[in-house]
C-alpha cells in the first residue's frame, strides 16, 4: 500500500514498565499521532494459544493496521506503543523493513518489580491462580513459549539482548533507553529528553497532564470479578460492544478497588534477584552506565511504583 504511513517511532516496552503512561503523555502532544488502540502488536504477529486467544488484543492484518493511522498524515511523529516488540526476536527486523529510519523508545523498570507487577495483573484478571514463585518456575520451564502462549515472566526482563537487537539494527543514536523511575520522579525532564529525541517541540510538555496515574495496581473486588475477567464471553462482549476506553473504565472502577500491593514472597524475590543480576550487569556494559534504578527493590520493597 503505497499511500500507507508507517509509524516513524515505536515505544517497544518493557511490559509493566510505564508504556501506558508514556503513551498517554505523548498522545497529548500536538505534533504526535498515536492510535486509539494503544497496543496493536502488529510486528509481533501474535498467534496466541486457544485458551488465551480471548485475552490477547492484537491487529493482525496490514489493512487493519493501516486503519489505525487514518488521519495521521499531518503529524510529524506517528507512533506505535506495543510492549511485545522489545521481547519479540523478529520485531526489530520487521519494523526496519518498513521504516529503517524509525526512532525506538525503550522504557525499563526494576525487573524484579516488573515480573511481580505482571503477575499481580495476571492474578487479578484470573489468568493465574498459582503462588508467585510457583508461577515463575512453571512458566520458565514451559516447553511452549510466546506472546499469548506463556506469560514470559522471566524472559520479559532480559533487557540487554533485547535492546542490543534494536541498537544493532537502527543504530545506538536511534534507540533511546528511559527508566520508569525517572518518568515517575521527574516526568517533565524525561519527556524533555524524549521530545528532543523525536525532534518535536519540547515546550508543549508544559500543557500536558502529567499528574494522572495510569495503570496503577488495583485489587479485584472478589473471586467473582476474577472469574468474570477471564471468561471468554465477557471479554468478547467488552471488545465488541464497548469502546476500549469505556471497557477499561468500567473494569477498573466497578470490578477493582484501590488497595496496597501484597508483599512479595521473599523466596521469590531472592530467586529473581539471582536470575537478573547477570542480566543487569550485561545491560550496564551495553549502555555504559550504572543502573541502580533497576535494583530499586532488591533490599526493601518500597511499593512506591504502581
């Protein structure tokens, strides 16, 4: 399709690391176009297992993907925010084939907190019933792996190799690595860096709503809410009869309630720290900087990051 505008920047992940907040902030910028569907996962070419098919939203055809970007012609920055792209081994090459000049934004989080946040989300939605450590080990040893096939709790935090793929394909100057810790502490400064990276007006940051909390942890109001969330029929009804933003609002305000996070199992924390320490050291070498933010929770779980 010669008249199709492929996005020229991609927020590629990691999962539960602030991609929703970054999407919401940049969507307010007058020079940025981001589609209403936040996570099309088009370049991952998702083929979920039958039991997870109703849980995985995705855009599979080029025609459907093109439809997302109708009206984007007048914007200088057109984006796609799909956290599966960081993990997916083929996504970087697929993006490069259609947009070799793309800018890539990676946002990372302490991988121990990241894995736990994903587990809590899965548990709230009725996807997982196992205790955290058992869920980690079972998923790690599953023979079948993939987006919508397994949960990838450990794999999604293996940042170094994933970022290296994008650097090698697009060049280090076209891959920006941000930290969720910085986005929370100083969103204006982080967005200043991002807007400069994208070559758009940084002054527009001052007109954005940077106070709203996006995707914060909430607890199901009961097992009935978890069962409803995981049921194929309720998912289909939500997708086909309600706009996504309505469905998210109804789910978060009527089926979930504000609650502090339950503490992480100390044995699970130690397991994750041992697993990720070599990964973080490798990432520090790749980026040429110390990353204490990625070990934020390793001594005490502060529970300050939703």
